[in-house]
């Protein structure tokens, strides 16, 4: 069985796309979250091997969600999904504990590279 | 530790932080949901607090601390930002700015600071009551944002070797700063990291160049460090060296040092005096028959030229330093006067001698105020005139040969020529028969000190427009002012100033027994009088130069000099300022010389044809002709 993944993004479109890329590569998407609060809850519940995390989400943004998740589990493997021009936010996310990041618009190969790096 | 020697550094760095605070506040006010400005503000105020506390300026540190609390509350989501918070923060920045200046003279904060501290506290408290149960998460961000670089200083004896690591993120990678930070985080897993350059805050900049250096004390082999750093992805290159010496200054620190501006001023003055002495030496060498003196003279001449160029280079400052204060000025003025104004800034990278830039700042503030007060109409009036409610104000700089043109242009109502003309006629400034005023005539009238423009241009403000002040300041710099205005379309002022004040390449001319200096900046060519066709332009004599009439100015007449040459072939200097030209007729050209402009207080009653004075190579004083006054 492949590694398990929790996909967090407030847009169904983005969640679907990320899930498709990962599923096609043999990963198992075991949950989705559309707010930061949900992301933290589902992480505790599902203990996935990897989390993909959007930065801007309603009800606790991605950066705070990373902070919460890493407080519980410093080894949590969180991959930030950012857009161009969000350098400062990504820097903050990494300082909060995110392990890597990908930049929208996504290229499947870049996403998979990053996932492999994070899962080591 | 003697803190006094850090005072200058404290002031300059604090001002930088506060300048950026103003920028960030403006950005935040435009987009209250944006996170980046809040973070930037938090960091800037936090740094200021730390510096002020270190310097022992407790009240200043205290005020910064309260402002930081408010920012922290917003960052952490404990407080929803409201317009009154922006106002509080703007006031805090003003107060901090003022406090920084006062602190170094041993004074505390102004009395208003106390009420500000209370207001900041109240705002934070109000927020806390509104959103209880949300634990303070914000502080963590601040801790996390601190550089990882400080750890290495602890731990007395560590036998592990130190490695200097330089990494380069691939140029096509996205968010290179974030990538570099990831690499740094990976390295931190191997040992103690120190001397990180650039600082973490630099990594957040979109123009980060992808290069990061740090030192790591680790038992891992260099090859292992290399592999771990590369595992961050998108790394183009890694260079690892055994740290040669713990005391090595890091490269970034070597590249730049701060210099007290007064030192540069002193250096510039000395370079100027060196130029004068050099000129004297060259003259002596020329008169002498000793070939060796000639050679030494020439060598010294070249060296002095190089010194002068280097000093000037060191003094060049981007006009952004002055432009940066305008977003705030414009915002405040627009608010106070009930205008909507969009400020566009261009050419901030253009560089000017610091001294020139300092002199230009005030006139620019005058012009920007005028544009908003008298130029740009209130929104209602604009809409009625078929314009957008929001007025546009453009501030731009561009380089023109040896000068820099700074433009302040608005799209407001324009200057009312008819009213100015009527007033000028009433004051006897123009011929009663005149029917219209060209832009340059208009400028000349506006810049007469005492011309009561406020009553004429607008009934809104009781303040004088101060064009005369602008004109005087710019002329003193050897610069020129130009005005273009069109009813209903707007007004533009162009300030042309020389790149540097201190040393001006000039042409030395003779009229009768007198010698005068004309800055070469404004001399477009030299021709010969009586070899050039003469015509009339209005009621003035003019020369025809390439089919264009250029009015003549006979200097001996203008300056009432007896014994001048009044017939035959004489040299003519064509002086050009902006679009305007005139042909100066003189007795003789004595050659080029670099002159040092000396401060000049014109005695009362002296005609306004001079912009300054100088000492010539032979030690005699001479007056500098003001090109702008002659065209």
C-alpha cells in the first residue's frame, strides 16, 4: 500500500486535482479538509503520512494549521501549496514547520518530486 | 559599553524601519486582509523596540512595545483590524519617529505619547474581550521568525569543525527564498548553524537573488552536508569550505559599511578644495618650462579627478529616499482636504548627490501640497467635469545628461491664466495690453515673492503657494524650474537639478575686465556673433541658429560693464534650460574650469543674474551666472 495523504484546500477544484495527481502515482488519499480547523482535526484522526496544505483557507489559515499540527507531531510531513508572490507566507509556513512547498499552477511532476522529497 | 557611539547607527537604522512602517501601513490600509504588511510591521516595530531598549531609551521602547502588542493581537487573530487602528498606528509611527530624534538629544517623548500608549492598550484590551478563548498564538510567529543564527555563540568548547556553506537556488525555481530557507532547515538538522546571510527577512523578498551562506559546526562530512542541503530540491550549487578562521568577517559585512554623512560631506569639501589647488598647479605648470613639473601636474590632475569621481559616487543616493515619504504625505493631505488621490511614482532608482537630494526634498513637498490643495479638485467637482473622482498625481525622476529632471504632475484643474493675468496687470507686472500668458511668463509671475497667489488660484487655502520658495531653492542649486499647465487638464512642474553641487564643470568668460562663470550643463554650443545672421524676435534682437531665432543677451549691457568689446566678431554662448534658449554675447572665452560652488548670499539690491560664487584657479573670486535667469 502506498503512503496515505490528507488534502487540505478550500477549493474542491484544487482538492480534486491534487488527489488525482497523487492517486495516479500510487498514493492513497484518505481524507480532505476545506478549512484549517478541519485540517487539524482530520490530522489527529487519520494520522496521514503526508498533508498537502493550502495557505489561504477560511476558519484558520494553512500556516496556523501547520503550527497546530506540528505542535502535536513535530515530525508531521506537511507540504504547502502556495501561489506566486506568497514568498513571505511560505517562509512563515516553513518556520512554522512545513517541510516543503509547491507553487500553483501545479505541474504533476513538480508535485510528485516534492512529495517524494518530503516522504524521503 | 559606550552606547554613545552607537547612537548614530541607532538613529539611521530606526529611521529605515519607521520609513518601511509607513509604507507597510499604507499597503495594509489598502488591503486590510493582507498578512504580509502586518508581519513586516510587527518585525520592524519589534526591531525598533529592541534597539531602543538596548540604548536605554525606555519610553521609546515602551511605546514600540504597545504598538507591537496591537500588531500581535491582529496577527494572532485576537483583534479584527479597524480603521481607527490604522490611525493609531500611523500616529504611533509619527511619535516613534519624533521620539527617535528626541531620544538622542536626551529628551523623552512628547506629552501626547502617554495618551497614545493608553489608546493602544485600550484597543488591545477591547480586542481581547471580543475574542476570548482564542489563545495567544501570535507570539510564536515572532519567535519563529527570529534567525536561527544565534545558537552557535553558546556552547563553550566544541571540537566539531566549522564549515562555510554557500548555496545557490536554481534561477528558474519558484519562491527561491522559501527554497533557500528549506535548505537551511535541512542543514540545521546536522549541527549548529550560525552567520546566516542574508537574514531570514531577506528571504521573504520576491527579488531575493537565490544565494544563501551560513556556517555550520557539524561532525558530518562535507559530502553529507552537500547531500542534505541538496535534498531541499531546486538547488543549483553548493560550495563548502572548511572555515579558515573563526574571526573571519562575513562577506556581506565587508561589502558595506555605514558612514556618517558629515564625513562624506567633509570628504567632498576636501575633494573640492583639492580640485581648486589642482587647477592652480596646472596653471603654474603650464607657465613653467620644467617638463617634470608638467608631468607631475598631469598625474596629480588625473588622480584628483579619480578621487573626486569616487567621492561623488559614494554620495549618490537614489531619489527613492525622498520619494518614499510621499505616499504618506499624499494620504494625509488627501484626507485632510477631502480629495481622492492616487500617487504614481516612477524613477526612484535615479541617483543624485545626497546634498542635492536634501535640497530638493522641501520644494517637492511644496509642489505636492500645491497639486493636492490647488490642483486636484474635490471628487464632486471632478465628476461634474467628467473626470474620475480619484485624481492622479505623478512623481517621476529621469536622468538628462548631467542633470536630473524631477516632475510633479497632476490631472487637476490647471492654473487659471485669466485670473493670474488680471492680477498681474493690476500689480503692474505685465503690459496692460497683454492678452495671454505663456507658461514661462506664468511661472515668472508666480515665482515673484509676495505675489499673492493664494487668493488668486484658490479660495480654499489661505496659505501661499510658495512657488517663489521652490524657485529660489532650485536656482541656488544651479537648477531650473519649468511649468506646463492647461485648464481642466492639470499642471506639471519640472525641477531640473545638477547631479552634484560641489564641483561643476564650467566655462570661464570675459566681459570688459570682469570674468564670469557659466555652468557647462546649460551651454549647448558656442558660436560667433556677427558671423551669424541677426533677426528680431518681438522687439528683441535675435540670432538665427539653424533657422531658429534665439534672443540675444549682451552681457555688458545686462551687467552694465564699461570697456567691453562692442563690435566685430565675438563669441556667443548658446544657453539652454529645458526648451528655452538664449545667446549670451561675451568678449572672450577663457576656457573650461572645474569650479567649487561656494555658498552665496546675494547682497540686497543685487540683480538676480547670479546663482553663486567661486574661487578661480588663480585665486581670484568670480560670480556664477544663473543660466535659468538668462533664458
